[in-house]
C-alpha cells in the first residue's frame, strides 16, 4: 500500500493514522506537536526541544493534514504548522538480536589490531556484541593493561573499588572466590553495584594446562525458554525483587532487582544471577516457595550442557561479554606449573552503544545520516 494518512474524527481530531507498506501507526496530536521538526519547536543544531511540552493545551487537535509520498504537512489547533518526513513517523525496525545455545558454532572474532585501527572492523565487532552478547578479540598485547587501547576506542574504563583492569588469578589469600582454583557456576557480575557493569572484558595472559575453560550461556535464551515452558515461573522471576550484597573491610555495596527484568514492551532487558552475593529478602513463605521453584528452573536452564559454550581462552585472546545478558563461569582448574592469569575490565553500556550508533550513522550515505540523527 502506498502511503496513506488520515485524521481520526472520532477522537475529536486528536489522533492521526499513518499507514505504509510495512507499518501502521496511530499518533497523538500532542506527541506530533511536541516533536514538530521545525526551528520554532526544536533547536536545529542539537535537536533539543525549545518549547515547554508539559505546558501545551491538553485538548490540542489536528486542524489540517496534507501529505505526499515523503512528507506530511500538519496544522494544529494552536495555530502552529509543521512538516514531518514520513520516516520519522513510522516505527523503525528493532535491532536484530540472535538468541543462541550450545549449537552456536563460533563466537565472532576480530583482531585487536583491526579493531583499534579500523572503524569498519570496530563497528562489526560492536554489532556482533549487540546481536549475540559476546565477541572475541585475538592478538591482544600480552601486557597487564593490553586491552586499554581498544577500550579507549569506546569510552572510559569503569573504575570500581578493585581499581581499573583487575587481576583474575588464583592467590593464597583470596578475598573473592574468583581468585581460587575452584570452578565458578554461571553468574552475572556484580549485581550489587549501581549501575551494574555493562560489559566484561576478559583478557587471557596465561591459562591453566588442565581445566580453566570459560563457560558461557545466553541468559536471554534461557529466560525466553522459561517464559515458554512455564509462564508463571517466568512471571515470578520478573516480579520478585532480589537483593545482592558485597562487603569487605572498606566496601559495602548493595542493590536490588529481579532475576529477569523486562522493559516497558515486555522484552527481556537484563538478567541477574549471582549465587555468591544474592540475599533474598524474607518474603512471605508462600511467595518464597514459588520464587525458589522458579529460580531452580532458571538455574537448570543456564547450567544445561545444551545451553552452554565452553571456549578456552589462549594467551592474547579476550572475550567481551554483555553482562546484562550472558552468564559466565569457568571449570575448575589445576596448575601443575605457572599461573592462570586473566585480566578483567568493565566498560559501561551507554558509551559502548554510543560508539556503535555513531559508527553506524557515519557508515551511511549522507542523507541517511541526517535521518538517523
Ligand atoms: Fe565473573
């Protein structure tokens, strides 16, 4: 169907319907008025709003409509008139997200040198990370802070009470189980922080000769399977607030949130799972009983071999993991000689997404760049 638009009379002319080949949308007069793409309403340079949207008359209506294949000309009952490009009024397709399990044959790879030097390679890496929640980098310098030149391409490294890039290796006086030779069950990192670290960068300097494999599971896949197999259990995990806590001599970190967090559309936005630091509040026993049963089902999914990848990092390799989506762990290991030495850093979500979106915009032809802004 070619473009079609109409004022809907039964809404008192306070809604507009726009239809094209791929989408249909009903739009409120106030929404259209406050986003009017003209220099009286939006600052042309920043795109930020100049008028006070909250002060617009609540009974604002659409007084006139005219359109062609690419633009809609709209007059409002407050006397303002504006012109919208059609593309701004129809919903943009969501970025594709690929859920995976153990049948995923390979984690996408990029070389460190390419990702540091070449915007196209960096964009590919960031899009793979967005789509799958994980990407692998080869050829990272075998130095303590070898990852930093690539971190600098995205934004600042997130500093925590453990510093910047931190050691993950077994030591005698471990203050965290990460620093033992014990296997680590699948978890998301640091749900006791606010904000929770967005991405984990795990860089291998040396690995154990036996064991020490990484384990990775797609938490969004596990959550979707739970939603399908037991909607009530899924619902409980989205609504029960769970507490997480980390305390040492000079640190006290606490936060709370559900194990499966949804966005306003009902899509999965984030998973949390950290057996070591979870402190479930003393809810009503009947509520807890349902919560524990649901948590056990989720745990079965995230630990199932058919859901789990077991890559073993070699020296100079690095995994970048979406900490809102992936559960990671490791198998136990034994050191007959040398050390298993990994380095880990955190990078925030907003700066990572910003680099991906700006690189994507810059890769488009000029007239699309304007539309994407
Ligand atoms: Fe971890």
